[in-house]
């Protein structure tokens, strides 16, 4: 029984699989980040800011954000 809300204290096969995949993806992200930082050199601050802006735009685009419907509180 590895369903959501299972409180038996044991991990089922799907939970173990999710932990393993998450670990692999996380390891890939951190190793790639290390390569990028070593090749960017002193410009890493600029690179991080540009990537943060790009990630924010991607999130806003995927969330269906519409700037035309934005209301400014006064």
C-alpha cells in the first residue's frame, strides 16, 4: 500500500522510484550547474540574473498570466 495518505511508515515501490528519479535529476542539475559556472567565469552573476528572468518569464507564460488583466491596488 503506497498510496497517497498511507501512514504505515513504509515506502512503496512508487515512492522509492520517485525518490530515485528525483535524486538523479537533482544530481544532473547540480553537475551541469558546476560546468556552467566554471565556463562562465566572472560573468556568473550576469548569467544567473538572466536565467532567473528567463525562468520567471517561462513560469508566467505557462501559468497563463495575462498582463492586460493586471489590476494595480491603490
